């Protein structure tokens, strides 16, 4: 214990000397390591909440538990959790009555937790190996380790969010009960920030609350305001996340806060965050961690992963779980980790950050750097305090921890937390599917009205292209010689309008990313997403159809009948619907703009080749080109239907005696049917294609096809990397 205290004194003195001219730490500096006197044991049993003796003063509002929770004076154990780390923030005045509840967030325990991956049909490769640990209400528990050490996998396993081909063994207890956390009792924040840039912070959180929570719309505004206050986003509440025109987008640190606040609208007991400081600078990282510390002081249990941290950020952690290649090298309080490394023979230098020292000792990538330094004849001692092979250091640390009092203390704590059942967490209920469809539809319409790059410029390009085609083929006349020109005009119009639709791909990719995030957290579903997207896209696609059709129809001089004009509009509308579904399917498969554009351009060019204009359909080679490509190309049915709409029932004079029908006149350039119902059959096929592509997309979304493929590839790469080592 004296050695731990000396380390703490050294860190505080070195940190304060660099920041304070008087050489002593500033008063109230909460971002340094705890004072030596506040550390009682490497693992403190007083941190364990007694369910029968714990009372919480919770400010309640209608619709759910408030996230502003303060420990009552009757609970001395919980009041000691954060002593010396951070003063508790002042609670807002409650507008309703105070209710006494026997719950303090939620205690999470994982016991002998092992995660394996599927290798050649057998679950053999272990990503996480027999991990033990716990997280208590009002504390910050960090899972640290080098890259590919199993941090995110362990976090997902504890949260119950593992996906195939991973399989979990072991037990996870919530308040002493072996069960999964119900919906609404926890929040999970991914590493990447998936946000809608055309919405403000308040709008983003409000729509998220509508998707997550049941009840009336007005009731959820208070939840949103609480989340904004909890994450200190008041100054950015009405700022567009992505900016607009000459305004700047939201800073990266604030974007991370928005991602966390989106989960706080549920007022969860437990919050899981994967790499909260991902891509953040030192100042933004410290501000975010201080905010999370304040949030934890209200009673929330926070578990997160982290690759590396500064000394100031490290001082905010309550407990640390250190991983390397899936093995737990230490679990316990942060300062006790310093003692553990010292006992194993790796004391931390005075001027080095603790997290840097920990990762330096267990990161195999540093072996290559040391080898390079030796080749350059540099002194290894000046570079690092670890003078042995990393594999030896890992084995030494693991063996030291298994035989230490820290490991025994963790096991005793786990027994104490699981021997008695605490309060059972209840599900807070979900919003109805009808509500979610309405919310997604309205949100998408709002996005379209603001996304000028992908929607309004796209509409402008549609109009510009139509005017160009119309003026090129204008005044073609109504004689027999004009048939070839009109057929070419229809082919060019349909093909290029569909090809120009690719400009909307980035917006579709963003929507699918947003759906993937919301669906993984049970905020949405495949059917809800597809119906919401369809209903929101119908007004825009119909606007494109009618505006482009009117320009093309009258510039080229097609038959002046209202019923024929309406069929033309419906035909283009169905084409765009089918093309939109195809774009969404390809966007889901790749989720990368470049790959999606290449794939769709190739598909559209192939459809144009077999559409029956460049070469008549009957003359196409039978294998592949005619069967099946010409039958699955919606260009074929669109062009055929438009030509039937224009020429069935018409005739052209040949000389002064003889006349031929419009079908015969078109036959030299394009094959169409002479049946009066043929155009409606083609329209029906386009409708079925629009539905069919969406059915395919539903299957891909519902069965998580992309996630399974990606996870299999990642597992394959990870296993090959492990074998190569």
C-alpha cells in the first residue's frame, strides 16, 4: 500500500508541477488520481451495495425514472464510491413529488465469460478467455487493452449484443439475477457516430425518443431536455449536426455527446460505450470523461472500452479491466493496477502515463519498435522500462494476477453480488410500429427538405437533363419517318433518368447506416424501416416523375391526351420506385459509395444493352442476354409500355391508298405488342419489380446478411493473424 501511495504522490507531483507554478495541485482538481488516503484496499468490499439497506432519492416524472438520481445519506456504502474523484453535481429542482426507491442503478457481474469464434464449423478460437469482473452503480469501469485484445467483444458479450459467428459461455448477472437486461434498462453506444447531419441536436434526440419510448409526443420533450442537460449540450441544442452552407458542423466531441445522449433519453440504468474517446483530441476527451463522471455520480452504471488515455482521464476511472489476447491481466481499482505491475516486476516510471505504461508492457507491436531501435544502435532503456519480450511480460502479469489477493478479492465480490437477488429491472415498453412508421416517414421528409446536395440538386439535374433531351428531340413531327426518332427519345429519356438517380446513393447509404444502428438497439425494425422509407420517398419520386414527364412530353410532342399523359407519369414513377429499391439493395450490400456506384452503373448499362433498342429483343442471343437479362431489366418494360401507350391505336399513311398501324411502324425499331392491355401488363411488371426488390431488401435486413458476412470475414482475418503470430 505504501508503494501505491508513493506512485500516486509521484503522479500528482509531476502533473501539478507541469501545470501549476507553485508546484502543488490546484484546489478541487478532480481529474488527477485519487488521494492516497482514500484508497482503502486494492478491491474495496464497501463498494458493494446492500440491496436491503440502500435507499435512493429519485426525482420522478411521468413516463419513467429520471436519470438524475442521488444517493441518500442512509447508504454509506454508495456515498463512498467516488470519494476524492469528483464532486457530485447539483441536482435540478424536481417539479413533482420525491419517491423513495430501493434501487441504485444496476450492478453488473460477469463470471467465467468466454467468447469463441467459429472456425471450420467448430467454435474453437477464443477471443475472450474466462473473464471475471463487475461494475457497480455510480462508477466508471473501463476495459482497456491493445488492438485486437477482445475489448469490444467483451463489452458486447456483457451487454448481450454478440452476433454470429461468435458464441458466449459463462454467466452475466444483473442485480444478482442471471438474466439479460430488458429493453430500456440499458443503452449501448457504438464506436462510430451514426447521426443525421441535416437535423439539429434537439431534433435528433426528439425523433430518437419517439422511436424508443411509448406514450405521448409532448411527454418525451422532458426526456430530451434531461438528456441534453446530462451531456452538457445546451449550447448546441439548436445547431445542425452537419452544418449548412457556410455554417460549421458540430465538433467531433459534441457529436460523441449526441450519440451518448441518444441512449440517455431512455433513462437507462446501465450505459455501455465502445471507445467513447474515439478520434477525440485531449481536451475533448477530458471534457467528455468529466461529463460521464458527472453522469455516473447520479447513479448510472457506466462500462466502456478504451485503447489509451491521458493521466488526467485515467484518474477519473474507478475500476479497470486490462485485457491482452483475450486474457484478463488485471481487474480492480485503478491505483491497485499500478501495484500489480510493480509486483510483477514492471514499475511505472514517474513521468509516464499509467495507461501508456500498461499498454506498453502488453502490446506486442512494441517489439518491432525495439528491434528497429537496436538496429539503429539506440539504447533500449531510454525508450522503455520493459526490458523483456512482450509475450513473457503478458505471461508474468497473468500469472501474478491469478495468484494475487486482487483476483481472490474479485471472486469474493462476485460471490457477494450474486448470492442475493436485487431489484428486477423491468422493460419500459416500446413505441408501436404505427408510431415508428409515422416518425420515420416524417423524419425522412424533413431530411429530404434539407438535404439540398442529394435531393434538391438532384431534382434540378433531372429537370436540366429533361430539357436537354426534349430540346434535342423537339419538333420531330408525327409522320412515319418520325417514329425512329421518337423511339430513340423514349429510350434515352428512360435510361438517363434512371442513371441520374445514382446521385441519391449517399443519402440511401446514410439511411441504411442509421437503420442498422437503430435496429441493433431495438429502436426500429426491417418492416418499419422499409414502409417509412417508401412512404417518404413517394412524394419526391412523384414530383420528379410529373415534372420531368411534362417537360419531355410536350417538348417532343407526344399525343395530346390526358389519359396517355397520366400513364406516362405512372410508368416513370414505377420505374423510379423499382430503381430506388434496387439502389437500396446494392447500398445495403456494400455500404460504400464508390463500390455502389460502380455496381449500379454496370447493372444499368447491362439493362440498357438488353432493353431491346440497341438490338431488337428477338435478335438477342438466347443464353444470358435474352434469358434472363432482358426479362429482369425494368428498362425493357418501361420503354415497351411507353411506346405501346403512344402507338397502339394509331396509323400512318403509306402513299395515298395504303396505311399501316402504329405497331407495324414501330416494329422496325422496337418490338411492342398489339394488345390494348399490353401497356398495363408492363406497368404491372414494373410494380412487381418495385415490390420484389423491397422483398429482397427485407430478407437481407431481417436476417442480418451483411453483418454475418462482415463478422465471418473479420473472424477469418483475426484467426489468420493469431496463427501467423
